[in-house]
C-alpha cells in the first residue's frame, strides 16, 4: 500500500534544503540553545562554512567524520559544516560505552572525531575520550574555533551571501549521515541514510501535519538518536521553525522551566522522559505547547493519563519510526489522534505485512519509501554498504493496520515467546504489569524452560511486586494465564539506554545471571 507524496520531496541535498528554507522563510532567528545566543539562517550558514572549512583542511573529500557532541547549536553548526564541504557526519553515541563506540568507529571507517572540552568535562567523559583516542584522532573544536581569524570571517561573510557558489556540490543520493541503531536487542548496526532520506522524511512529516513557521521546536533528545536529529534539528530548520536544542533529556526540572521561557510549541521526546516531565511540571509549564510527540518506545497508559489529567487539552501524539527510515514512519495527527495507535503512515510510505507463524493478528512489517536507508554498513568493510533487497526494510515489528490506515504495534518479532506451543507477546505482558502497577517501570524477557519451552520473567522497580497480584488481575480481566510471568526480579532501576529506551540486552543478561545463580 502507498500514500502519495509530493514528487519533489527529497530531491535536494541537506545543505541546499537549508539555503532554500532561508529563501522561503526569510533570514529569521532559527537556532538556539541554553546559552541563549540565537542564530539566524545566515548566521548558521556562515558559521557552518567557517568551521567546515577548518575541518575540511584536515580531512579528505567525502571522508566520514565522527561527531561526539550533545544537542546544542554547536552540533548543528558542525553537522552543516561537514555538509558544506562534502564530508559525511557520523554521529557517535557517547552513552553506548567504550566497546560499542570503538566498534562504531571501526565499522564507519572514522579517522577523526570532533568534540568539545566543555562537554567532555561536564559529562565526565575524560576517560572515554582517552580510550577512543587510541583508535581515532580526537579533534577539539575549542582549538579549531580559536584558530579562526579575519580571513576566515571574511570567507564566511562571502559564503553566507552566495552559499551555492561556495558549498561543495554533492548529490541528493550521497550519504547524509551515518547513525547506529540503539542496540535495544543486540549490537548496534551502522545505518547509512542518504541526503534524500533525511530531507524526504522532513517533507513527509510536513505534508502529514501542518507546521507553522512561527512555532518553536524544543529538542532535548541527542542527535546521535535519529529522532533527535531529524525531528529535533532538520525538520524545524527546513520548515522555518526555530529549533531549540537542550543538551540532556534527563534534566526534567530545567526543561519544564525552559519550555514557557522559550515559547516552545512542540516537544519531542520518548515516553520515559515525557513521563518524568509531566510529573514535575506545573499547570502552566506546558502552556505554550501546541502538542507533544512521543516516539522511540511505546507510550504507557500512565503517561497518557498524566497528560490527560494534568494538562487538559494538550495532545500527546504517539508516533513510530526506525533509524533505518530516517526515522518517522507513522504519527498521529493533532486533529486525528487515536491513542493506542501510532497514527497513520506518512505520505510516500509503502508497506506490507508478512504472516508470522503462531500470530493470528497483524504481520511482520516491511517498509519501502524515499526515507528508507541505502543499507547497513558491512561488518567486513567500512566502504561496503549492504543494500536492501528490492528496497524493502524488514522492521522486525509485528503490527496491524486498520481500514483507515492507523498502525498498532503489537510487538517485536524477537519480543514473542513460545510457551506451551502458544505465542505470547512480551510487550503485551509488560502492559499487564503496567495495568497492575502503573507508577512503576517494567520489562519482560523470556528464558528457556525445560517443561514449556520458555518462561516469562518480569523485571520491575516496584519493590512489592508479587506474581500472585499479577495472576489475580489476569483472572479478573480475562487475560490468559500464559501471559502471567512466573518469576519477578525486583531492581532499584530498570536499565535504559541513553535514548531512554529499555535496555533489553542488559536485562536479559541480568536475568540469565540471576537464573544461573
């Protein structure tokens, strides 16, 4: 199936799309962070040319250059600076740990990593930088900026006036960014998104939801997360909205205080963080918001309840995406919001549902469209990209799509267990636990069982969680007995990744070790 997309969407390069946005919306303030020194379109373009030329002097054309920075004006200038001079940004997840970061550097063939001392000191990443310095050269942007002189500034002045004459020409089909999947269920994989993929995804969202240029997008998500990069940076800049960058989604109180100060219109985040913001926010902290968009993980009933009861009239729109799709695939609409679904497919998306043995409802979702990646980086050769067969990406998600095109996520293919010959959704079991203890965080994994093939284990931060309470709720509400975990592991904190997603790899290891003990 397919929803039509404007045929011109995605035909520009990332840098030319920025230039076109300035032509369309005028030279307005477009970028700001917590330092509160906003940049206009021209200011961003000039800064990108000046910084990018310095980096270009120490790199080769089309070289892949690592960026290890938080959400800030600095990361946006650096990203566009690389594009202005024909280099490819590789966004490094600084929360992924030494092993995964080194693997990402090797997989992408990165020789240089751009970072800043202030960030490294504030985030206490000195040891990590020392470790990754053994596999790539660390370039301090502080030193690069200090070397900027009058000739560089004059160059930036001229380039800002005639950007198309100064920028290095690239093709829309050439790489726009290399990102790494979150690693929720295994080792992160390198995803090569073309410039077309990124620009097209912005156009798809804008065609789906009418975004007003006077709005302000507040982005607390890191740009190594595709949701943070596309939704929090590229989408607002290309649609004439100011993009406000905040360096960490963890600072709940600071974020809710900033929202009304900067007149934020849209807030992008994950369920984990939105739940925290809603708990600490006062009645007026969300007063300037038009709507809130949640992605990257399922929105819990408790989060919907918090928004419905504390912030009347503020719509929480759940969406669905994948790094491989740049990332937005479907999202609810402010006027057509259907909680419990992730909304309707974006224009330009093709999808198909393949049947899965043992699962009666829905099927395994495959996607194709202008936003779907070129392919994964080969594990053997950084210069090789493993293309998709006929352009179809296997999401690994089991979904259903109704007659009106609303998508309901039933679970990951890996997130089903076979118990006594029956397929049980681990996501649905987590929903059962959330219904019993809505204020807690839960994760369910399956382990081998000699009698029934597999058994379910609930990992929760609820200190008094008991199997008997789950079984009682299941009986009262007609839930199958197979969906009740037979073991509960209580923890102080359920492990999450830097993106806010549940870290199922760590949880599975924790449960396996507990089982072995």
